[in-house]
C-alpha cells in the first residue's frame, strides 16, 4: 500500500504513453516529453508536462503571439496544482488551479506503482480527442524533501 510520504519530492517525467480503447498506443507529447511533478510534505502537489520539441513564439510578449501560436503552445503543455492525498494505491490530486479550467475543483485520480525512485502513474479512462484513453506516465525522483 502506498503512503503519502512515499511520494514527497521532485520527480522528472521520463515517458508518457497512451493506450486507446482500440489498443492503439501513442505518445501525446512525442518520444521525449519533459515534465516536473512535485509533492510537498504539507500535502501540496504541482505537475507540468510539455512536448520535448516546442516551437518558440514570435516576439517577447508573454501574452502575445498569434492565435495559432497560442493554440499550439496550449496544446503542447499541461499544468495543474492542488492538494494531494493517497487512497490505497491511488493518488488523488484535488485540483485548485489548471491550464485546463475544467479540472479546477475536481479530482484527478492516478493509480500509482512505486519501485525505489521510479513512479508509474496511470490515469483513469479519459476522453481525449474523441477517443477513450488511459495514460501511463513514468517519473524518476530527482530530489527528496526533508
């Protein structure tokens, strides 16, 4: 059984694969996604995932760029944060802020498998681009917090 203290630290994303209900396996952010997952001793979590190869936007205005540039930036990045807890072998992310506003106020449940400093998180079935999928995200611990 997983314990909350098992997760504390900073984790680096090493792989993300998604299996659709028809058995098709894809890599939503390519073969080399990047990401950071943080679990604090106080019960806070944050997650950021990005495609490994993201095109820069034109200009230096943080809120600028063309509509298509902003759409591409949005579709190659996921970020959310909130409070976490553990329920048996599941991690519950109670989302308080998210790039995807529909997640705010909800719970993202992840089934967890921990082996040393490697963590596998599996999503519940989600509809993505019109298909029901389950994602597996593999993380390696980069830092332990006291």
